[in-house]
């Protein structure tokens, strides 16, 4: 812990604040969101399709507006978008706790999604600008704070929701309100230096220029697999645990172990893994290895399908819990290897120009990929049950990881992940 604190203190105050902000953002978000569906379908009595629609609106408003949020950050500055996103999420979360009409709930859900689209690209672009040549290490630390918020948020939300979900909403809104005030007062105004000709360039022209950046688009497409694979901690792995272990106390505890294995391993190991990889691999090599590890994460589940399923007892519990937990742990390791180099590669492929816009488009591409990937994963799980082929989804996910690893290695070998141009220094405005 002392080493982590020392590393954080070695960065500028703005970088330290951005890391603390991300922890707080995830704490407030994951305090509320895991319990929202149960609140909408339970106390509010909404139909299942309505609950899905409300949650879908949030996801769509975030994924669909990432590019706009990134563009606004590059044009107006990073700080205004970070503050605007936190203020908007304050309003959205408070509204979720105070209203029960469907139109208001839909508007609040859309607001929370739009908020993420405003501050996510801005935060990453700001961090990249102020971390300078230490971007890779900074993003490794950033991921530690990111995962800590994901780990602690649901625990805090469980306690508060046990009293009343409306209290959870208001506490989460209060966290974002406080965060807004802190950033207004303490976060320096910063954005990338913009050339005079670029400042006069229209938004559509800038977007066309980014869409013409073939290496960036190829990289974005190859990295979709990492997000589809990592999302299985929320989809395929819990479903597998509950398929074998049931929905009782054991199933709940085993699913909690998945998240603990993922979050704790990242918090404890991210900076060490990044330092080890940076000393031995080029960025493209690290990315390819990270994706390969994520694909291989599903081998324990694949091997488990060859074992007979005990009817009851400790054997059944071990089969239900151990392979998914190993998979979650390996997914976390693969993410630890790839994530800092992934964030750094986006900056390099942008030529350090319109960085937030590049992050916005990248998030949109990966968000669409996650949606399609989850649909296909769900279809594979259904087909596996119907055909009696339990190995099918794990073979598919293994193949996806290895295919993306090969694609990334190919981009590295052909020089497409190299910096296209010299990077100008950031400036304060």
C-alpha cells in the first residue's frame, strides 16, 4: 500500500485528483446500478420489458453519445465536460430515487448514461495529457482506482439498499454532487493545444479524418474482443455458476467470489504486472499477450465440461465455483496486461490530436461490439443447453480471444500500432 501511495504522489496533483475522482465515480455508480433492476421490478412493479427498456436507454445514451462527448471535450476543454457529467449524474441519480413515473425514470436513466459519455473520454484524455511520457504507468494506477470503486460500490449499495433503495439513490447523488464541487474548485482547467487550422475545422470534417485513420479503426476492431471477453464476468460466468450451483446461498457466494477475484487481483497486482510487461515487451506484444491470456481464461471451463457433474455435495460446489473463479482471475490478469498499453496506444494512434474524440469513438465501437458479442454469447449458451454441448460457448470465447490476439500481433508486426507523428506538448488554458 505504501508503494502505491508513493507512486500516486509522484504524479502531478491533477493526475492524483483524476484517479481519486474515478474511484469515487465508480463507487457511486456501482453502489446503485446493480440494484436498480430489482427496485424497478419490485417496489415500483414495472414489467420485465419496461425494466429492460429503462436500463437499455441508459446504455444507449452513453454508448451513442461517447463520440459527441469526446468532441466537446476537445473543443471546450476537459474540465467542463468532467464537471458537466458529474452534475448530470447527480441529477439523474437523485431523480431515480425521488420519482416513480415511467417518463421521469426514462429521462433519469438517459441522463445517467449521457453523463458517462461526457466525462469518460475527457477523463482519459486529461490523464494522458498530464501524465506525459508516463502514460502507461498512469493508466495502470488508474485501473487500480477504477477496480477499487467497482469492488466497494456494490458492498456499500447492499448495505444502503437493505434500508431503502431510495436512500441508495440519494447517497449516490450526494457523492456525485460532492465530486462536482471538488472538481470545480480543485481540478485545473486543461485541454490539448489546438493548432489554428484545426480550430477552424468543422466537426464533421474532424470525424471524417478520424474515420480515415485506418490503423486506429483496425486497432479498435481488434480490441472489441477484450471487452466482450471481460464482460463475461457479468454474463456467462455467473450463469454457469448458477446453472450448476443453483440460485441459493452458495450460488450467490460463488458469484461474489468471481467479482472479488477480479477486483482484488487488479488492485494488488496491476502496477507490478505493468512494470514487468513494460520491461520486456513492446506495446503491441503486450496487447497480443493480454488478449491471448483472456482467451485462455475459458480453458478451465472447457476442461470442466469433460468431467461428470456430481448430483450434490462438495464435488458439485467445487465444479460450480472453481472453474469460473479461475476464469475470472485469468481475465483480470489479461486485462492487467493489456489495459495500460491499450489506453496509451489510442493516444499514439491519434497523433496526440483530438485525443478525447478518439477515445469517444473507440468507446462507441467497443460498446457496439459488447452488445453484439453478448447477443452471440447468449445464443451460444442457449444452443449449448439445447444441443447438450456445454463446451460450445467456451470454445467460442477461447477462439475469439486467440483470434484478436493474432490480429493485434499482426498490427504490431506491420507497424500499424506505431506513432504516426510527433506529439506536441500539452498546454494549460
